[in-house]
């Protein structure tokens, strides 16, 4: 499935919520062409405020050994950073640091989910960490820092 991308939409109006299929009720963003082509990646905010992120492994996510490509894990984890921070971020941001460990391989058809948290929220920086899993199997751990971007710092479109 390809999620439509419109580079002209404002930052706050870029959400797409699925209305059918496995991810009905889950949301993705349309602002990032790379994520839209790489994914689709999805997130959902639970009633308790916890953010869940997930994607289903497709053939396009695999490397030559038929495992999920490491770059796919990294791209999804970066998506997760922003989903996990979204309630605090409330606007644009950039990834200023990212660290990760590859723990296990995932295969075609598996559901990859993310458990994560904000570990510190500062004035301009938000620190996070997370774990990608397939069922109970840990696949990939990561941590990262997002910098809030002020309107004057954003490039003109």
C-alpha cells in the first residue's frame, strides 16, 4: 500500500488515518516521502496516552538474505521517535542523534511493533529510547534525540 504524499500540505495537516484493513484506526504521516515509500509505518495513541507503532513486513522491506533490511529497522525506529514524542513535540523537529543495536532478524509477513518512551524532555531536546519486537522476540534496540525546530529555522518550501 502506498500512502499518498503531498509536499505542499502544512506540517500540522499531514496525518492519514486508515479506515480499513489491518491498521484501521491507526495513523501515519504524509509529510515524509521517504517514510511513505519505505513503510507504510503506523502509530496509534491509546486511551492511557501510550503510543504504539507497527508495520507489517512486505517483500520491499527485505534484504538479499530475505530478512528485514537494517535500513528498514532504522527508518522505522526514526519514525517511532517522532510518534513517541508527538504529544510533547507539537510541531516540527529533527533527529540530532540516533544509536542502535541489531538483535535478531525478522521475515516476510511478521508484524514489527515498537515499545518506547521519552526519557527526558528539555526545552529544545527530547530524549527517547525504544525496542522493536516481533511478538516476544526482540529485534532492534535504539535511542535518539529530537530537536524542536522553530518556525524561523525551517527551510522555505
